[in-house]
C-alpha cells in the first residue's frame, strides 16, 4: 500500500510539473522574425498557444509591438492601443485564454503584414472522465483473455492539446518532462493492474 501511495504521489507531481512547463515562442522563428517579410499569419496558425506560454518579440529600433483590439488590428490602426512595447526585446506572457492582437506601430508596416493574431487556449489539467475499472483480466477459473489491451491501445482520459511545432527554447525540457511523466504514468498503471 505504501508503494501505491508513492507511485500515486509521483504521478501527481509529474502532472503538475507538466503544467508548470510553459513554452516561449520566438515570434516568426525559425525562418523569420517580427518584420514585414515574415508570414506571421501562417506562423501563428501553425502553433498551439496555451495559458502560461510567452511570446518573445525581437526587432530593431525602427519597429515596435503594439497590442490592439480586433478592430484596430483589422484596420491597422493604433488609435485604441492596449499596450505599446519598444526596445528590441519584448516578452509577453499569455496569462489567459482568448485572442490577442499585435501590430507594428510604424506607419505602413502593419498593412505590409507585420501583425499577428494569437489565440491562447486554456491548459487542461484534469481528465474529463474517470477511467473504467479493468475487470476479467485475472481469474483462476476463466480462460485466458483472447486480447489484452496494450498501453498504446488504451483510451485517452482526456483530449490532449499537442503543439504542432515545439518552440526551440523549451523543446528539450518539454521532451524530458513528457518522458518522465510517461514513465511515471506507466508505472502507476502497472501498480494498479498488479494490485487487482
């Protein structure tokens, strides 16, 4: 029983640490940056942004980053700007789900494509349904099961959000965290099966 508690605790820690691993996205990378020549719409649509992630804008002094409402984004205006950033290196945390809009405030740059829409999704931390109890796998009087479900065939407890392109700054940490979480989860599942 003590082993079961330890494994369960490790599984919870692995899940919590997975939430704590936020990604930092260098806007426009790897092929571009915050400039007029990068297809920022394609860049942002190829990413999955989650609450806790960060946007990193890197740009020369003739540019800036202006967060605006959708109407100003669509019309390339800074009339109702929410926040203006300058200085060449701007990190913006994505702290809540929803859409945010960023443009360059330099005249003509937004209309040349220097704008990006970011759709931030809420990070799911709990399964949507409880797992179904496993029955009939171990019995002294029944014939051996004709098919045992392998870990790769087991149903998912919740839909997962996959990042279509890992950001370069945290991909190693994300990979390590995923590996550790998978090992702990598999160990927990094995302990649960063996305790039946």
